[in-house]
């Protein structure tokens, strides 16, 4: 995703360990742009759990959620006296692991 890992981790810390419905509500009402990316990743993980493992989507809990460094796009901006200033456009790999709720 085209967001820095540091900004993505701020959102990941909000939903870590929460159940799916609570995490959806937090991501929907968050004002940070990284929340939209996390919402897409979460919905994809829920769909995979339902289709591939026959689990109920509402009975899942976020087991682990990580935002790791992705490839950095390096761009240059002209500066004074013929110099160049490097701009790093960072990306991140977003990962969500879900597990069923504990019964009882």
C-alpha cells in the first residue's frame, strides 16, 4: 500500500486483539487515510476465512496485525546550485491474521 509503515501501525494498534465488528467500526470512523487500506485488508481476510475455511465472519477476532516495510520509491527534487534532494516515497505490506472467538 502507498502509505508509510509508521502511519499504518498507528491504525493497526487501534484494532489489534479486537473482534471483527468492533474493528470495522473503529476503521469506519477513523479520520486517517490508512484506515481505508486496513478496512480493505480486513474485509479480504474475512472473506478468505469464510470461503476457504468455512468460518463465520462475525465470530472472528484479529489475532495479529502488522505493517511491514515495502519497497521505497526514490524520487528527486531539484534544489539550489544544481543539487538534487531525494524524496523517499515509502510503501508498506499490510498483514492481518484472524482466529475464531473462544467459546465460553
